C-alpha cells in the first residue's frame, strides 16, 4: 500500500509538470467541444485518439505524425477587391467555381441593388487549389483594386502538440494501472481525479490539432466585389448653329435690359440721398460761374 501511495505521488508530480508546460505554451484559438471531438470520426491521416490501452502511444502513432509533418502545414489566406461588370453575375460565377473545386461558401454580405450593388463573399477551397481559385476570381474583374495574400506556418505548433499528447497518453496509462491496483476508495478517487484532468488535456490538444489540420487543408479567400463606375456621357460638338447664336444673343439682351431696370430701381430708392447732394453741387457750381463772369473794376 505504501508503494502505491509513492507511485501516486510521483504521477501527480509528473501531471503538475505537464500542466505547467501546457500553460506556458501559446493560447489556442477556438476549438470544437470535447463532446464533438469524441463523437466525430477520425479523418484520414489525423493523429489517432489515445485509448486506455498502452498500444495507443506506440511506434505507429509516431510514424503517422512524422509523415504528417513531412510537409509544412501552412494556413493560406487571401483578400481581393475587384471591380466587375455586374456584381450578381460575378458572385454566381464564384459560387459555381467553389463547388467545382470541392470548397464551400462561408459567408456572403450584399448591399444595394441593381447597378449599385456590392457584395463581399468569403469561401474556402482545398489548399492545393488556392492559386487557381484566386486566379479565377481575379479573372472576373475588369480591374483589381487591391490584393493581399498571406500564410501562417503552424508546423512547429503541430509537432509540439503531438509530443505533449503522447506524453499525456503515457501518463494516463500509468494512472490507469494505478487505478486497477488501488484497494482503497480514497486512493481510487485521487487517481481518478488525476486521470480526468489528463484526459481533458488530451482532448483539448486533439481538438487543437484537428483545427490546425483543417485550417491548413482548406484555404480561405475573401472577395470584395464592386461595380465598375459608369462612364460619363460625352456630347459631341456639332457644326455652326445659327439658332444657338440667336438664343445666346437674346439671352444677353435680356440680361442687359434687366441690368438697366435694376440700376433704375436702385437710383429711385436712393433719391433722398443723391438728389439733395446733386442740387447742392449744381448751386455751388452755378454761383461760382456767375462770379467769374463779373467785369473787373475800372482803374
């Protein structure tokens, strides 16, 4: 019994070290729930879920992982902004091409209608078809306004996760062996609690690895579709147009007449100001003229 307690304490210490290593790693992105992960069938080539038997952490799992990481795991993404003749037709063409490539549409956002309609469509296609899909989408455009292509290499993270999962699988096997030897309820509860914690970490790592594999297998492309701006109409200049000259002259004459009338109205309104001033200036000028005409006195 003393030996069992010592082994239990040793496994708890190993479990704590594994948990600390997990906490120090980068935070994972959203992953499927453990229930979905347990019920979903394993995809071809994916790391097999560790079972309670010791064979789950054998050499076959290591060879499968080695073959999976022989090629780099890169999550490919692209965003393009295009001007197209008709947005609805371009969107339909993209949908049809995505179906041909074995992909699927993630989301579509449409604004406006008719010639002013705009649309943003996000879809995923197999990574092997990423280049051809992007070329096909750009081929629909009258003009490519912007283009952004990127990739996130997650190979190192995947290898690290696989190593952690195999270590946790070995720890779980030892806990299962201890649980089978436990003859006290207290010891069995302690081992079972540690076993539950290890199993939760294994399922979390499996979910993250599945997310990375799925993301690397399917590339994501977002296409922002905009209509081509209408071309302004150009009215050709014709030859000499007499009626146009007559119309322009009449318009000028009418404008001149309106100006004279406006001037008369302004002078009439300002009579109290300019009339007295005008009379005063005239009186002063006439008086000065009469004084200049007087004969000089005789000597």
